[in-house]
C-alpha cells in the first residue's frame, strides 16, 4: 500500500510536467522524408556496423547493423528541441561520447549511447552555440563555439576551464590528432593549434574565407575547407597553408582524409569533391544524388563512407567515395498543400510535383505535372484531382493521377494560391494574385473569371454552402459573398497583416490566420476577434467539429519554424511540438468513424506538409469510442479493469490490432475527464482522454504497439474522483 501511495504521488507530479495532447494522440511522425526530415549537422561511426548522427530540433539518429539496418530517430534519448551540431566518441573507448549544440547544450554518454546525461557547463542555457566537440580520452574533451569560445574538461564534465584563443570569431570545428595535438578552424579564415592537449592555443592563420572543417593525417600534413570552394593544404604542421584549386564556388562544409593521396570534401548544393593525388587536383564526384547542403562525411570502414546533410539527406559509398547511393528518401520539393480523401488516399502538392499515397503514407508516388511551381490542391473524388500554381496554370486528372491535362483558366500571369468547393462538389473556386478569382461548375474541366472586387492578392477561400463564402489575403483583406460568388463585399478585419488561410464551419463561425495570428468570428465575419497574437507566420488551418460528447473541435494551425497550434474549443490555442523547425505550409484533418460490435470508433488523422518535402502525421495508439445502444445513466464514477489483461502482442483483438486493450469507465454527469497511462516509474506514456465527456459509459481502445513489455498504470480523474489500475503488457 505504501509503495502504491508513493507511486501515485510521483505520477501526480510527473503528470504536471507533461503536455496533455488534445487529440489523444502520441506524436508527430515523419511520413516524408524517411527516416526523418530535420537537417543533420554531424555523423560519426564508432564501428563498421554502428553509427550516430545529430541535427536540428534535438534530432539524434542511431544505426546498429544488422539489428537496426538503417538510421532510426532516437531523439527520446535526449528529449530536447535544441539544435545539436556535433557528436564525437572516444577513439580508444567508444563507450564514451559527447554531443554539443545550441544554448551551451552538452550531453555525455558513458555506455555507448544507451543513455545520455545533460552536462552543466559555463555556458549552459546561454546564447552561446557550441559548434564542435573533440575527445582527447574518456574523461577529457574540448568544445568550441561562437564568439571565439573554447572550454575544456578533464574530469568527464564535472568541471570546465575556459580557454583564450585570441579571437571572437565563430569557431566551427575542433579536432585532435592525438591527446596532445589539436586544431581549431572558424570564420574569417581563423586557424589555431595546440600542442598541450588544448590548454593553450596559438593562432597560425586569421585571414580569408570562413573555414568549417580541418583534418590532419600526420602532425605535419593536413587540410582545411570552407566557403567559396576553399581547400587549404599544409605540410609543415600548419605553419604555412597553400590553396588548392577546386574549380567550384560552393561552400565546403566537411572533409575526410582517407590517405595521403585520397581526400574527399562535401558541401553546398550536394557537392562531393574527391582527390586521388593529395589535393593537387580535384574532381566533382556527384551533384545529383542529393542537391541540398551536405554537412558531414564519415568513414565507416576501409571502403565505406557516409554523408549527411540538409533536410535529413543521407548517402553512402562502398568504393571509397567514387560513387554514391541515396540512404534517405529521394530529393523532395517544398510542399504547399496536403489533403486526406480517405485514411489510405493521401495527396500533397509542391514544386512541380504532385505526391500521392494509397497506403496511408507508407509509400509515396511523385508525379511531375507542371513546368512551374504548384501551390493549390483540390480533391473531387478518387479519380479527379485539380492542382494549380504559377502563371495561372491549372492541371486536372480524371484517372487518379496516371495522366494530367492542362486546363485553360483564363489567366496567364497571376499565381493561383488556393481552391475550394462551393456547395455542389462539381462547383470549384480558385483565388490568386491581384485579386484573381475563377470558378468551375464542371469539376475543374473549364473555368470562368469572376470579379472579386479587390486587386489585392487572395491566398485562401472557404465556402460553407452554395451561397456563403469568404476569401482572405494581403494586408488583412477579407471579402464575403452571400449570393454564391456573384458579388463580394469587404469585411473589416482590424489588421493590416496578411491572412494566408480561412475556414468556416457554418455561416457564423470561422477563423482566419496569418501574420497577425489567429482571428475568429461568430457572426459571419461582421466582426473579427484576435484570439492569438502573432507567434510565427501562420500558413494553414484545419478544423473539424466533433460529433460526440468529447471536446467541440479538432483544430490545428501550422506555420513557419515548424509551428503547430492545436485547439479543442476554437478559442484557446496551445503550441504542440512538431519535432522540426522546417516551415509548414499545409494541414489537413480527417476523422475516421467506424462501428464495430455496436461501438462507434472515432479517430482524427492530421497531416501537415512543408519545406524540404516535409509530411508529418499526427496519430496515436488511442481511439475514442461511444456505445450506440441506449444505457441507463450510472449513479457514480467507476473505472473497470482493462480487458484483456495482460495485453499480449500475440493475441488478436477486433479493436485496433494485436496489442490493444479496452478500458471502460462510467461517469454520472457531464464532467471534465482525464485518462492517462504511466510506466512503472511514473512517466506519462499516453493521454487517452483530456476533455469534457457526457454522462454515461465510455470505452477507450488503447493500442500499446509502441510500448515495450512491462507493468503500466492507467489513472482516471473525473471531478473529485481519482483511481489508478495496473495493466501488464507482454510481448
């Protein structure tokens, strides 16, 4: 009893530290690119079968061949959203490793990456970005960063000493050839050397292009790379440096010295350079596998190499860098809009392409449709899709994307930004630059120009029926029609900030979002109220009205910097971590509703898309259900034991797969209810319910497919009622 009391107290504290997700969902999952789309800054292999990579937004990836034959995101090991710029393991003992990043972030592992400990240091939590870390031995490390900052530890991070290197430029890389001899490079051609294990540093060069990497093969022979295709070579320990001709102007971000003759350098625009004669001549190996910035190159073994960079791009070589193969998803354009027709049928548009999945986003087909960029997407049915973009170009398919035909829209210069249906599914409207407005009454086969009454760019349009519609755009523009689009009347938004999306659920209630934040109306747009100020440029909104006794809305707004805001009432919006800083341009919400054994099962699916071909999916192990047949109201709150218990991965359940269990509870009146799941040490692992429920019996299907075997506790809180029960997961 005492053990349980302590556990419950600990669980109550833990629950206060975790965000409660509004949709009873777990996290945003990368659908594209795979395995993830955050920029990678550094990659290192500790053996021929195990590698690590770090990058933006707290990204950390791990490869452990053959059990994990490809890099998998393991960011939960650090639980940070700060950018991570460098990872380094001890050459003599790879049990010891370090990671550094934004805000003086330092992590250390002493068990080969199984766990990482945050290390406090002189710049923890400051504005100092630590760009690189190098290990001298299991206890000693040197880290460098902005404003000429250098610090060293000799006791595993328990204490640090700050070193003076005589500069305030941004330091980009530190490396040690052994535990005594090290080099630092940075902006403005800065290069320094230490011969005493990093205790003192002597400047040996401080002019020229910014330098990003340096490597030495021996104490005398080394290379450095930087902006403008710069490659420098020394044969006297760095006393003198000679420029080597590369023939390119791209910035070079990293280099790898394989031998006295073979050196490789990688950098911007997918550049990979290789020299087979000690740098006397350089040849471009590849610029087509990945065209975005490559930030790091690492040796796997004597012949295998690995490169990583922007938007999660990775590629490998098995012949010492002579040829390369992609190890991540293909190169993707920015995606401007996304739409869910069914849970399996997913579409997105961006660049010159349309991307389509018929298996819930497991795989995607890329279809080149236009010679110029596309921004607008509208799904008519399973066969008919319309896209539009630059130059007023409109394209239409009637065979599910197999073939596309250009349709004359009547405009040649204005970009079309958005489309929406009006009443009849065949009735489609489009808006664009200069107040451009077009309408089709035959499912996009033909179009006629309409008068919007404004010359300002219109970025979005929304109809609630055949008569009432709204369009929004540049400088706070909002226009409204109540006669099916024949006439449009300006509405007062009380802002000059541009709106980029608008959505209405009925003739009264709607939202507009953009540079000025989130605005809401409850009177058809006669008045608009700002419900959230500007946080970032907000690009798209999706909102659905619930059809059960749970919270009134599913709402999601996306924007620049990976911003995602969610709501359950349309009034209060909270930040939801997307796990990326990639700009997000589109969002789509779809609610599945099925009946199984007299139980109605409802679950929202949310997709967001954006920069670098980003497609994120919000899903989770929980579906919310309600019983269809009438039942008498209970007279008290009760929480039943989950069934089945134990939850056996080998068993079969009719509700959501082979690792599902049902949690049943009753409440006698409409009540604010939370139902959460915790692991054996009190960490919250899932929020199943968080909102207002109607009186009656409720069932929750909890799918524990992403959880390891063990003992878990689920806790129901309804008013003054609080009860916890145990369940067991066996695999």
